[in-house]
């Protein structure tokens, strides 16, 4: 692995290249915070995909793409006289030191759960920080991730089940209420109850240390693999899916499962 000196030299090289691109490249020169924003979101999702696949080469590549955006925003900030990359790094360092008093101070925190509780309490105390426990949950987060963050913050404030097994009663309660509204065909209420049911399932995932977004994505990919196999087998036999019975399709689906797809 590289030395700290080599790491700093590589980061300095990146900053020099960014300066050069901003000065001489027509495309880079015209970019703004707003024009980069959607690309940053895309790069974040691409990194997430690489992380799920545990593809080391792609993780390295996507981390670089995301780092480029961080450096780009800092460059734009320096041009406006607002901040530069030094300010970004120092602000982060100060936050990390402040929120880790068990490392840089004399506070005791021997478990990850205790660290998270301290983290939330410190965020509430910060000058200009969140005024309420849930204020720090970004509005624009995808719904599944947002639900998870809401539940984690509530837990850190002490609002949680005494025993994690208790969550299953809540899941069953929400499922029963959902089925009732589906049966009576009340569109507005069944949507609300479906949301409650999903929220309870995500809560169960949290309590059993399952990342619901990752779990759902793994299932998405599994479904795609098996459906692609089903479709390929149909084509191989000169059939279209629409011509096949559900039983015939299920047979290929089960075959895909046996093959470990």
C-alpha cells in the first residue's frame, strides 16, 4: 500500500488537474453546482451498485468519480470566494473530532450503539444544528432509506421496542389492516396502510441488522436473473412467454432456482 506522503501527492495532483481543467476545458469551465448535481446523484448510485457487487475494481473507479465531484464543488466554491477544499477538509475534521469524544476526549462509549446515541445527542447540541431529532433526515432521500434513517434516529433517542421480537406483532397488525382495506377497496386507505406495512417491515429489518435497501436490490437482481433464464428457455424452444401457461413458466423458474440463479 502507498505511504501517507504518496497519498497526499496523489491528492495534490488531482487538485492541480482540476485547476487546469477549470481554466482550459470549455466543458469543465461552464459547469455549475446545479449542472453537476444530477451527475453526482448518478455517480453515487453507480458506487452503490459496485459496493453491492463487491467489485473492487469498480469500487475504486466509482470512488474516483465521486471524489472528482467533491473536488469540483470545492473549486467552484473557491471561485466564488465561499470556501475551498481546505475548508471542506477542516470542517469535516472538526466535526469528526467533536462527534467522537470517546476517541478524542474522555467520554466512555464501548459499543457501536452507544457511539450512535452520543452522535445524535451531539448533533442536537451543535450550534446551528438540528433542533429536533428527526430534522436531520434529508427530505430528498429515497423512501426506503429515509424510513430506515427515521427509525435509527428514533432509536438513538430511546424510542424503540424493548425486545426486537415485539416488532413481529406490529408487522402482523399492519398486514391485517392492509388486507382489510384491500378487501373493502378503499384506494386512499389501502395506500396508507401499505405504507404502514412497509414501514413496519423496514423496522423489522433494522432490528435484525438487515439493510432493507440492499436486501431489496439483491432480490431485484435475483428476479432478473431467473426471469432472463425463463425467457431464454422459451426462446430456445420457439415459444413466446405470452403463449406459455403459468405452470410452464413456473417449471423454468424452478429450474433456474435449482441452478442457483
